[in-house]
């Protein structure tokens, strides 16, 4: 059945964060793409991560070829970081809820960057760089969650299926 994320992990994933999705290409090299949002199911057992089809082409190709998926979510103000891994991901429908989620997540990320001294122009700039017109939704059930916050606990397993 897989693991169940804690309420705290779920809140962290849906807070103001920088998100990246990774996979391993057919050539064995890693590929990474900025994610634009994440949705957690009510039972906290599955995630849907949102990314640009154009910018995520290498990641999508790797996943289509059977690669595992990694999602890394980090809060810029504190560097607190979670890494979630799963054996596979499947594409799901993108609709109004996914686009709204992406817009919220991008705005929250911009707001977090503003607290670090980035100018007021960061929000419109990120919105322009991370539009919702070509979103792809990838659903996966995490097999393992790591604390990747820099420091002595980095790499500690927080949950395993």
C-alpha cells in the first residue's frame, strides 16, 4: 500500500518551496526539471507533481523509458528539504485544479524569495517563466522519504514503504 506522509510533511510540500523533479535518462545520466506545484491526496499516500512539458522533456522521456522519479522540495528561507522517491510515475489529467495549484505554488515560491530580499518583480517573472499552458501532471506513490536538509541528519530516512 505504500507509506503515508505525515501531516507536517504534507504541509511542508504544499508550502512556499522550490521544487525539482529528477529521473535517469536512457543514457544513465540524471535529468532534472523545475516543478511548478505538488498536490497531495487526502489520504497522504500519493502525490501529483506538475511541470512544464517543454522544459521537462528529458525527465518525461526518462520516465516513459521506465526511470524511477525523485521529487526534491526545499524551503529557500531555511534550506529545509525533503526528498521523495518512487519506482515510477504515471501521467494524469491536467485541469483547472492543477493549473490553480501551479499558480498558487509559483506565487508562494516567489513570496518566499521576496522575504530573502529578491525584488517585487520576482513574482511576475516567475509566473512568466513557469506558465500553466503546457503543464504535465505526474502521479506517484512515494516509496521512501528522506530529510535532505543540510546538516548532520541529511540523508536520514523519514519513512519507507
